[in-house]
C-alpha cells in the first residue's frame, strides 16, 4: 500500500476511535472488517498507532498544536508505529521538519499531566496511595503494551509440555512467576491456528485473572458459581481446577458474552460447566440455589482501570460519576452472591480496577454488614493453592496486583468464609 493511503486510513480510524463513544478494540475490529484487503503489517501499524494516541493523548494533543493540517494527521505522525522510512514517503518537507522539531523537545520539562497521561481524577488517588516514585513507575507501565499471557489447561497438557510445543512452533514462552498454570509470551504471535490452541490445551488469560481462580480454590465434586462469568476465562480455569467434576454455573446478564464462551468451552473438554443468562442479581435461578453452593466468584462489573495497558481508552471513557454508579452495583451483586453459599463456603470478590472505591471500600463495607462471613487472609489462601511468592501479591489481607510490580493487569480480590 502507498504511504499516503495508509496514513489516510490511520486518520480515518483515529477519527472513529477518538469519538470515545464505544470500546476502542471494537471500533478497530470493525474498521478491519470493513478494510479486508489490509495485510498483517498494515493492521499492526494502524492499531498500534491508534493505541499510542490513546495512551498518550494529552501529550500528543499538546505537541500537535504547533503543526498544521487535520489534527488526526498530526496525531498519527507523532504516534506512528510503523516504519519511519515508509512514513517519509507520505510527508511534505514542512511536515518532516515539524516532526524533527517536535522530537527534539525535552519531555521531562513538560507539566506532570502531559507526562503521566492520566485524567487528574484518576492520577490524584493513585499518587496519594503509592507515593511519587511508585506512581511514576505505574504510569510508565500503563503506557506500555502488555505481554501475552497464557493459561495451560491442565486437563489436556502439562505446563512444560505446552512450553515445548510453543517453542517447536517458534514461540518462546516462559513460566509465570506466580500462577502454576501460566506461560508468558513476548510480542503478539498468532496462536489461533496452532494445534495447541485449537485443541484447548492453552487459553489466553492474564496472570492476574488466573490468580483469582486460584484464590477461589475450587475442589473436585463441588458446587461452584462464577457469578459474572462474561466470556468465561475464569470459568474455564475453575472447571479445569475442579478436574471436570462437580457442577459449575456460569451466570451473566449478557447473552452475547456467554455466546463467546461456547467455542472456548467446546475446545476446553469441560462437561461440568452450565452457562446461564440471568436477568439481574436477584434472578429466580439465583434464589433456587441459595444456601447450596460451596464457592462463589464475583468478578464484579467495574471501571476496568487496571487494564489500561490493553484498553487505554477506558481512562478517557470512565468518570468519577460512573465509578460511583458502579459502587452501588458492586455492593448489590456481592450481597446477592453471598446468599448462595452454604456454611463453610468461600466467597471471592474481585475487580480489575485500581481504585480503593471499587475495592477495599466495597470489601470492608461487606465485612461490616455481614458478621456471618469471616474475612480470609489472601496470602495464606494463595499459598495453599500453590501460588509462589503469594505474600508479594497481597496488601492488608487482600490481593492487590499492580502492572509495575507484578507485570499483570491491575487486580483486587477479597475472600471470605461463611461461618458454620
């Protein structure tokens, strides 16, 4: 493709994404479906250019003010993720000089908000919690892409065997430092045609997400509920941990998300999973199971602000008001899920948020309102589930995962046992 044509497409895609009226990954996927002639390298350039703009939007918008022409074109030039030699074929002499001048700017001299690239309502509580040094380490980590994390389906393969099969396919993978099920791959190799993937021996799943399933510690023969199952990543991990025995309910209000579970479930070899769409957290299906369940995982709807490495648009699409509305939903869901448990049962509440408002505040309020639930020390629970260095993953009895410390998405989890 001619450089001018690819640059024009990047501007078109940026215009669509920067409306911020829909998840960026969905907008990019729809754009690629519309432009089917694009090759893999061209898709990579377009996607990474857009994601760079989303990650560094305040900085790039500030730098772009000195240029001329459409703002999307200036942003695309500043964030270009493809070959610079290729790009020069689309630039005028004026644009080439402007780009060279901008690149000589000392970014360290710019205001903080242009360096951390976070909205102030998010930056302020994170800086207060972590202190300056760690806050900047977190900001840097969240402005980088994430590695590709895989979970080995222990029903179908051992971790070392899956690692060897990936190496034979030219893909280097390393065992994860915490999850005994996990392998980490650098870059973004195509996996969907590998026999290892099509057979269900591996699934894409962030290490933090795997650790939530390990915290629940579902056993053979138990009755287990994944209360907000979504596309079922944790459901599949729980089913394998149960060795395909017992009964595992995958509940969600979205039939569309549960539909995405079906092909993954078919690959997994699991027959103990029962997906079911519910209307809300007080659905009749939930009431019928009250007091009968051994373990419940509540991966609650949240702001998703722990996933900014993968979904940088969320920091511009979320707001304090949205977080406040989510708190009410999280409290209601957790209260309803708790009713499912039998005495001695385990409840886990989790989010992929970094904010105390969605995490510690919800967990502490639940403990205060439910004397019949005993808070569990998360580090002890993870250690019993054969998670390495579990104490490094926890703060004040809760799981607290940070991208800059643990190379995972940001996750929180609290666990309780219903008193006998």
